[in-house]
C-alpha cells in the first residue's frame, strides 16, 4: 500500500471563505489570489472553489497561462507587473491586467506594440517600502501612463503593511487618499486583514479587495484572532497514519539529539510525516497534533520522514490511527494551521506553501 500520508483540498471551504470575504467587503469586487501555486493548494485543485471570485491575481505568466487553460475568461492581474519588456506581449495575448510600480515598466509600455490597450494598476508606495511609486512621484507616473496609447484604464492600488496589528491602516490610508485625490480610476486595496477588519467601513472605499490567506482558511492576524473568529474554514488538511507504537520507560529519549526524555513510563506513536513532506523541522516538542481527533503533542525532533507523538491522551490509538498535522480530521475535529505554525515559530502561509510534491493530494 502507499505510504499513509495525504493532503486534502476542501472545495466547499474555499467557497465558504470567499462568501465570508464578500460579506466583509460589501460592494467590492474580489480577487482570488493564487500566487505561489495557490498558496500551496495547487491552482488546478483550488480553481473550482475559487472561480466564484471576480478575478484571479498572481505573480507570473506561467500561472496566468494555467488559469486561462482552466477556462477562465475574466480578469487576471499580475501583482508585480511585467519583469521584462517581452512580458507585455504575453499580457496582450492573454488579456492580462498588470501592476505598474516603477518607471522602467512605463518605459516598456511606451515601446510596446499592441492593437488593444492595456488595463494597468498603478501602485503607490504608501509606507510598505517594497514596490510602488512614492507619493511625490505618483501623480507624474499617472500622467505618463495617461498619455500612452498603449494604456486604457488606470486603476490605483497600494498594499498595507500593518493591517494585522495595532498600527493598523490609518496612516497608509491617509497617504493613499491624498495621493489619489482627484485621480480617476478604480481602487484596489485591502489584504485579508484589512478586508475582514475594515472592508465594511464606508471610509475605506475599495472597488477591488485582495484577500490572500483568508481565502484558504488562515487567520491574517493570528494569534490576536483565530480563523474561527473570522468565520473561516481550513481549505487544506494534512493527515497521516501511525506506523509504529513504542512503550517508553522513564528516562528513555526520543529522536535525533535525544531532545525529549520521558519523565515517566509513557506510550508514543511514530507518524508517517516529516520535514520532507513539508512539516516544519523546527517544530519542537509540544507542537499540537490530533490523533484520532484527540488533541495531543509532538515529541522530540522532526525527522525527514517521521515524527513522534504523545499517545497518553489517546490510549486507544494504534498502528493505522489517523494523525492530523493540520486541518480537519475525518471525525470533524479541526486543528488550525495557524496554531501549528505558531508553535514552530512561523506562519500558516509558510506551511501551506511548503507542502511537498511527494505528498498525494485529493480534492473534495
């Protein structure tokens, strides 16, 4: 039989999360963000659950080709725009909308030969200091684009750096409002945290919102709020099986480096999952896990192909018992991916994206 590990993509959860995000930002259109292979879920696997969005936003041309190949004829946005002049040829062929965040991209558009003008999203650097024109150069960039026959509509966009914490969006929103004052065009703002926390506010006017992690069931402001607080459901589950059970005596150790020592006699299980499957190696003793739907913990270091779990809370567990590394157990119990990530010193985004190719995936 195949090794007992499997990831599951929950189509109904993706649909549910999109509906929840729409409710959080009434009146705005919604991009389904499918960069990084749909946050590790797989563009083709996630498509059915996300096709209710108004458009797909992603990073590179290969991802755009895949979305078009699935039959999508609506808007597709390149979030970082073109990376070189010839990318614009593909944008023309596939009818892609694309971000413009630097003078070079405007130069490329000015040289581009196209029969149909492009829809572009002019990006403002409102304080994130990654991509975008500074407020002092934003209006001049807009004027340059407006003068080009290669450009049709110009939307206005920015990205919030602190929507998930106490600093919030206030300062950046004020910068964006001032820079865009009087300029025509739709506005695209609000990541997951801003959509859930501010999407309903009339003061934060957005024609398009761009929620990422929330569409996949992760909380954008964990641990302040968990996914259940926002009404989100996990779109990915990672389940494996127990392949061995060991009875330890007091003082026995577990795994490489002997980092865990049994304080008393105890029963442990060995799980068919390790860092080569995408489970974080730096997840130490105590990382939450479900065995037969019962919450317990990992023990010792994670190996390439295996990890150990404490079976004391699950006396009925035996070889073949289901182990839920994150997501939904077969009985319905849920282990939020954000809790696993927090215990491992990372974020749920990284765990989703790190799912290894060798893990078989089913779509429900």
